[in-house]
C-alpha cells in the first residue's frame, strides 16, 4: 500500500471553494510553503473527496470502490450532495492517466486507513455489502488491496461508520486513536480485541475538558502528506496541548495547524477534506 508519508500531491473538491474558500486558501498556503502541490477535483458535489476518490495501493494502481453513502442517500435534504463518480472521471483529465481498477464493493475512502501491508476498516462495510458473506468480502478486499484486512467495530450510533474519525496509523504496529476515557465499554472491548488479534498497539489522544469532547474526535482526522502533518484546530484550549502531543508522537514530521471549525460543522475534517496520493514526478 502507498501510505500517507509516501504521498506527494494533495487534491481537494472544487465544491470547497464555494463554502470553505478561506480554509482552502489556508490549506494551499501551508502546502505551497512545504513544496507540496495542491490541486482541485472538478465535477464534485460535496466537500469530502476522500470518500469518493480511488484508493491507491501502489505507485501505479488504484482501486475505485462504489460510492453509495446511505447516510446521504437516505436523507432527502442531503442526497443532492452525493458526488457522481462517473461525472468526476469525465471532468478530470488527470484521472485518465492513472491505472484505476473498478470494484463493485461499496466502501467510502474515509472507512479505510492503511499501512504498507495492512488496512483497517470498520464493520460498516458488512452493512453496505450485505449480499456478500463476511468472510468472502474480507477475502475479496484482501485480494484487491493486496494486504491484510483488519475489521474493527464502528463507533456506536455514528452513521458514516468511518474509521478515519477513530484512529490513524503511527507505524505498522501502532495506531493513534481518539481518547477512550469516556467511550462505551462494550465498544472499547471489541475494539481492543480486534487490534490485539492483529498485534496492533493503541495509543490514545490526550483527554480534553468535558466541554470540548464533542469535537475532540476531529483531531484524529488530520492530513498527513509526505513529511508534513496538518492538524486541525477548533478554537479550543486543547489545541496547543494536542499540537505538542503530535510533535512527540511524530518527531520526524513537520507539524502545522489549520483552523477547521467551519469544516467540522459539515461532518468531516482534514483527512475527509482532501485526497492525497503519490504521483511520479
């Protein structure tokens, strides 16, 4: 798998310039300063391009999963914002230069985090693909992605079922997760069991004050591209504490911050907001 530290280009949804222009400018400013190309994806209908763009598995190969988000399609007010993947492919010439393999499996990009030889996906993938037996689905995913597939329980009551709001890989044996101090015990039990079986250690974010807990998950949804990590902030006192924590966890990376208060109100943060890949120079 191509992991975040190997990527060198960041894309964002063209739709973002209409509602989140200041955030796009701030993002481009940080990326430009760090000599990372930042480009837009045409033909989109929502901000969170991670979910409907293909997953890169090696330098030359991508997998395009089916984008069929029930959490949007089942809401009459939101279904108009579901991006048409076929239209995106028609509108963006650069996609024609990539080797993209289509899959009939329904899987949002936000429900997949990856390391070289493994990915973590929540069990929402079973709900979205009920016609495929669980063991067969895992086997198909493993063959497509050419790596181990680890399934964890989705967060209770969270409709997207995405994993990138729960945890991210630090290295091949460690994930950084949301703080678990006040989370449901049953969920924590099954989460730990899944990670233990995969020999993956769990490191949690620092606990935040009670009044900041609602948005604290957003810190885990950072953008990691090459040697740069852009951590979202939300105007909270915990922001500087998290920044220092990130610097300790990722000592070899350049840590920058971006005010993401408006982005998180839309339901995602910086990993959701972007699509970073490796492209040959």
